[in-house]
């Protein structure tokens, strides 16, 4: 799915978790695309979703709100959600906001898949 310069690709991973690859800027104009994809994603107890943000170039407060909503949706379903590959500058903003205490961060998508599959 491409939405105003943001690309969101859903993939299945052989280890089990679904993998959402997010590419581009996640902001007020593009966040509805990710929000819609997350809302349509089936989540059930015991399942996992990895959001690969290694190609994310920008994230504003609207994008952060979508990621928090995705986390809350996963929790409500009994599923796990992990973020992977966050740019150090974006990760710094997440830490300042205290999101590192709410969300699970991993260096790579493979690290996140391993953690959710364990």
C-alpha cells in the first residue's frame, strides 16, 4: 500500500509473526495509511506483529500515535507487537517521550522476530 509517499508492505515471516515494513515519512498526511493497515490486520492471542521501521525517514506525533494505537490493539487481542530498525534520531525522540517503557524496540526485524517467536 502506498499513501502520499509512505509505503506499508505486509509480509508473513516463516517464523510466524507478521511483518509490516514501513518506508518513507510517517506524518499527519501519511499516518492514515498505516492506521488503516493496522486496523485491518488480524490479531489474535499468541500472534505477533513486527513493524520494521528501518526505512522510516521521519515520524511526527501523529505517526507516534498510530504506533501506540497499534500496540494497544495488539495488547487488547493478546498479541505481541515489536518495533524494529528505528533510526537513532527517531529512537531518541521515542525515549524522551518514555515510549521505550511502553513499546518493545529491536535493532533489526530479525531480532524482533526471534524475540516474538521465543
